[in-house]
C-alpha cells in the first residue's frame, strides 16, 4: 500500500479534510478518492485515463452500473448511513470522469465550480447539481441526482467520441 499526503488544493469535504488527508493507493478500505489525479499532480508518473478516453473510460461507467445497484439496494432498505461511503466514492468517480472526458485530470477540488464552468463536455447545470449532492451525500435525493448526472455524462461522452472521430 502506498500512502501519500493529499495536496491542499484537493482538501475538500466530503472527500478529504485537514484531519484526514492521506491518499491510500491500493487499500481496500482506505481513502483513494481521485487517486489518478492526485498521483499525477504529485508525481506526474501514473496512468493517465484522460489521455486515451476511448479505451480507459468505459470500465468506470461499468463500475458505476454495479455501484448504482448496490446504492439502490441500500437506499431502498433505508440504510443511508451505510450508503454514504459508497456515495462519496461514486461522486469522486463522477467528478474524475467529468474532467477525463474533457481530456484533463482533476487539478483541484477547492475551486471545483469554476473548473467545471470551463469544461466543454458536461451536463446542464452540472456544477450546481454536483454541489447539491456533495452537501447531502447520504441522502436519497443525492443518489437520484448522481444517477441522472451519470446518465447525462454518458451522453456527453458519446458526443465527445463522435466529435473526436471526425
């Protein structure tokens, strides 16, 4: 297992805080939010999924489909507290995918809304909707919002692939 101190511009609730600021790569239960992005920021020597989006992005959408079912089950059983860590993981994956399909890593979380505004491929009102769900990460409404954001991001991904084939 590799532990790295998270750079200050990635300290952002609900993912990392000043008290919990360690990225634990390859840890089963560790904090590994934005692992590719942080490792790239710190070392510049890591896998870069944003450079080959045709090949490297699809597995993350497939992972979301599995997570979505697990989250649905937890929320249907009214186990919101148990769902919270999975929601954080799914939200982090969504943010990464959002930037990756735009050909770039997540550079910082402390100015996320501004950075999302500069992206070409994104759902409508993406930043506002994302801020809503990050503030209420364990709520059922956030799960519904995240599901819709993933559906719309998949469409943006398809649009990006079409434009890049021309």
